[in-house]
């Protein structure tokens, strides 16, 4: 059984159908990709999974438990964490303090037990490669580095599944490659389920074992990278023939 299962989910905003009978799954130890054109419904799906939107139909299961009507904070307690397309950081605080805040909030919401926030924040900062800038203010950092801070904050909640919304945005090619390798390690070594919304196809094809492709609120294809590259419906809707040929080269 997948750690996260979204089954037959539909989301309507008035007369607009943002998601139409969507089913996706994410397994522990695997990086799962979610791609598609702008407006395809990717972030809307994340909002359904995390409880910011209530679906018109369908269910969301976390480790077999139906969380469709569960409040966002209760989902977080069960190990669900995310980052956002738009950076959501305390820009006047240091990297270290941003990460600590996440740990303190998590401690306050835990039912039992407490983490050592200072110790864990140092571990996470090192894990994501931020030790050299740990005491710098967020406002001083380039966007690519700030994306890593968001991931660090997500990891401070002791998640079982992490949803990342365009985390490579603002990163250099080298930073993106290193970030991708970090995601693979988090999945394979720590057993996290990582779900990635991303437009950087080099990153997606490099790190994702399974990819879902959305278009106009529907899943039009699902499979491993080598199949997605060659899928004509995906090429027509999103990748384009030229991009597909480059990926296959």
C-alpha cells in the first residue's frame, strides 16, 4: 500500500473544474514527480492533500487512514509536510532561527515527547547543506539557497511524506543537481515519500522513479521517466517534440 493515496478526487470552483477524478499515489522511499502545464492542477492537488482545499468528491488516504476531512494541523501531526511555490520564510531571521521556529512549533503541537530543537536544527542544517550560511539572514540569501531553507523547515516537522512545490526555482544548474541528489538520499536512506511538483525536466527525469502528468485537471499519463519521455500525449500537452528529443539524447 502506498503511503499517500489520492483516489478519484474532484475539485470545483464554481463552474470551473480544477481537478477531475484524479488518482495519484506516493510510496515511502520513492521520489514521485507531478508535472504538467501551468494551470494543470498540480498545486491544487497539493492543497487538497494538505487540507487547504476540500475536494468535491474523492478521498485522501495517509498510510491507510482517511484524512479527507482532517484539519491541516492534524495531517501535519501524522507526518505530512510541504513547501510552497512562493517562498514563505521569515526574511529578517537567520537560517538557523527559521529552522528552529519550525521545530518549536512542531514541539508545541506534538501529542507526546519533545525533540531537542537546537540539536535537531543543527543536524538538518548540515543535512541540506546550509551550515556555511546558518547565521545569515534570509534576506541576504539567493532564492536557490532559500529553497533549501524551506526544505529544512519541512524536515524539522519529522515528516513521513514531503510535498515540494517547484523547489528548483531560482537554483543554478549545479545547485539543482545537488538538490536532486539530496532528495534521492532523503527517500532512499531515510525512507521518506517525496512528491515533487517541478518544471525543470532534467531534475524530474533524473530523480523521480514514477511521474504523473496532469493536463486540464486530469491525469493523462503515469509511468517511469523513460515511458513519460516517449508518451505522445505528454509530448503534445507539455514536453514538446524538441524537449522530448533533448531528454532522450
